[in-house]
C-alpha cells in the first residue's frame, strides 16, 4: 500500500494527524512557508492523501525515512 516517496513520507511524518482532513489542513497551512520544490512535493502528497479512503488513511503508519528498517 506504500504509495508515497521518501520525501512525501518525511513530510507526512511532520504533519500527520489521526484525521485525513486535519493532516491536509496542516500541510496546506504550511505551504506558504515551504521552499518551492517542497511545495510541489506537498501538493502531490495532499493529492495522494485525498485519494485514500478513510480506512486506508487510518491504517497507514508513517515512519520518517531515517527510522525505517
């Protein structure tokens, strides 16, 4: 089910909440403060999150890349 790149996973680890909607809200609020290249990654991430069902989002556990096994 891992549809996310390493960069997307790291961003998601920063902004993820239990709620899909809240996570997208957190990322959206941070967009103006992100570098342009990171904004592109964040926008792509939000689209991927939006495409997940609530059940898929609830099952998804994120670990930053440097903590992955």
